[in-house]
C-alpha cells in the first residue's frame, strides 16, 4: 500500500506546481502572487506530511 501514498503525493505536488504555473500567467501584483504561491507550497508540504504520518511504516 506504500505506492498509494507515493501516488497521492505525486498528484498533490503536480497540482501544486501546475497551480503555481497558472498563477504566474495571471496578470496582477507580484506580491500577491508570491503570497498565494507560498501558501500553495506550504499546503502541499503539510498535506504530504500528514499523509506520511498517517501511513504505517514497516
């Protein structure tokens, strides 16, 4: 079942990087885009950490 956690992590990080890429294409203040991009990365790190803590280790 370890591959399920890896697959989920890859999906989370792919979505985070796609979100940052889309965010960079939207016109607007760089300050707000940097803040939102940082929040996306922090959310991905926290979600991946919670997944890794929740899965049993052999």
